[in-house]
């Protein structure tokens, strides 16, 4: 990771402008975020919006969904054009809406993501992960992102929507294109790719929905059937929220798994200590979770202990390298934040990546501590809009990381990984490795 001097970090913080972000910030924004926490925790940006970096301020905004709106019609009209596919998608999907649409759609999705339903996904997920690992072992390595981290959520979300396996190839590219256009200042190329992806994915889902109406699936596990059968959901709401499910479940989980495995290759001693702990527990976990009827050694930790350990570890990866670094809200009326007065209509950018390393909340915030507990990170948001699929993401992270480490304890990167070079979504596009 690129190291920034204290002076350079403060300089970037002082002049921070979404229109021209230096590459060194995109590689490693955390020294800049720390400088903002120290000097301008509420920063007025070039367009009059506010950039919030303190954990406490983000929680205040998240908690008051009536005062701070998630709807994006005001912001996305100028950004995308009101007649564009991107505008239609993002102003109809769950994440960028307020009640009542948010409430209706979230309730439908959550009905298919119960604790029992997610637990039932684990055997198939384990089989998928083991198959991907076996393929990489045969080749002696591969790419952590393309061959592993991105393949897992695409398959999981494909199963939730019951998309035929033979038709899943375009899903990752569509998701990357749509989310790429969510950058604070997207390029013309990003806008063009995003609009094309919304159109192509929407057309595909429209045909899939027509087929599913003729031959419905089980609404308890098939989210597309569940949404189709909802009496108060329009066709546009149905299609755009299916696109949202893929995007929300794909990019962030890919980043969780990829960021974790790349981070564990960092030679910093504290990170290598964490890796050693993870290797021990991953080997113990893979012995018992897939074979619950096997005789258990007397010195083996309990399954509850393993689950608790991995819950802590996955949450620490999410805190340390937040998959989603930025969120947005709009003030509905005049408000006060940290003693300062602001007016209605103010746009706020919530810096999740900074809040998750706020020293007022986290001891040693720049150190990976996989046993950190409590860990009130905001990687899944907070309050009304807290991620509906967070339990599923945690399961995918736990199974993927633990089984990878158990199978390839000596894996190592063969060249520097390629970052996505985006401010909002933090992850890698490529990370070539050898099994070791």
C-alpha cells in the first residue's frame, strides 16, 4: 500500500476534490482521512456538500432517516440526466429510496434472507468454494479476484434469483459498470458503460421474469419469484431491485474476500500475527463444519467458539478495509451537527472508510486486530438502511476465507495487485497469486 507522508496527507485533505483525486489517495486514502479527522471532520466541498469523517457524526445521520433522506432524485438528475437508464435504476432501487418504497421492498427481500434460509445456503456455498479452490490448486495458483472472490457472490446471487448457470457470464461486468457510475464524479466512459449495463440487464431480467411468471419458483428461496408475486410492486420496481440485489451482493462481498486475502500478504508483523491466528482457526474449522457427524477430537474448539472467532475476524476485515467507503444523504430541513448549523437541502457524503478508523472509537485503528470486540464498524451502514444482506455477506466471507487459508496456507502474491482505483468502492480487479 502506498505510504503518504504526514505533510502530503494534510495537503490532499485540504484540497480534496472529487473531480481530480490523486492516485496516491485512491491507493491509500486512510492517512488523508486521518488528516481530515484531525483538522476538518466536517469538510465543506467544492459544490457546497459536506464530507463527514467522524464515526459519531455518521451514526447521528444514519439514525435519523426522516431528517436525512436517502432518495437521490435531486442529486442524480444533474449527474445522470432524468431520461437515462442509470437515473431510472438508482432512483427506483431499495438503497436510494425512503419509505414507503424502501419499507415494501426491504420486507420482501428480508423474507428470503431469514436466518434459517441463510443457514441452508451454507452446504452449497461450501461446495462452490471447495470447487474453486480445487481448480486453483491444480493450476498452482491463479487470481484471487477473478478466480475466487468475484466468482462466489455471483454464484450466490445467481442462485437467489434462480438465474440459469449458463446465463451468468455477463453478471459481473454489468455490476461493475453500474456501480462504477456511482463514483462522485463519473467519467463519460463510466456513464456510457453504466447506462448500457442497466439496459442490457433490465432486458435480460424482463425476459427472465416473463418465464418465471409462467413457471414460478419457490418464493421462500427464489427472490425473483417472491418479488413477482408481490401485489404492490410495479414492473420497474421489480426489475431495478433485482439489479440492485446483484450489485449490492456482488461488489461488496467480492471486495470483502479480496481485500482480506490481499491484506494478509502484507509483511507488517501485526498482520502476519493475524494471519497465523487465522490459519490455525481455518484448519480447525474446515475439519468440522463440513462433517458435523465426524468424531470430534478432545482438544478441538467448539463450533460456537469457531463461529464467534470468524464473526470477529470478518467484521475486522470489513472495518479495516471497508468494501464501500462512501455513502450519501440529503438534509430534509435545517440541522445542527457537532454544534454547527447547516441548511435544508445540504448534501452529505458519509465517509465510512474514515469512520471505521476513527481513533475516538477504535484503539489502534490502523492495525488489523482480528479479535477486536466490540467492533462497532459501519461497513454495513446503520439504522433503517443497514444492509439487508449482511448476514449472507458474513457467511460468504467466513466460508471463503477460512477454507482458502486451510487449503493454501502458504499462498503469496506473484505481483502487485491491481486496484479498482475508485473512491466509493474499495477493492481489487486483479491479484495474481501462487499456492506456495
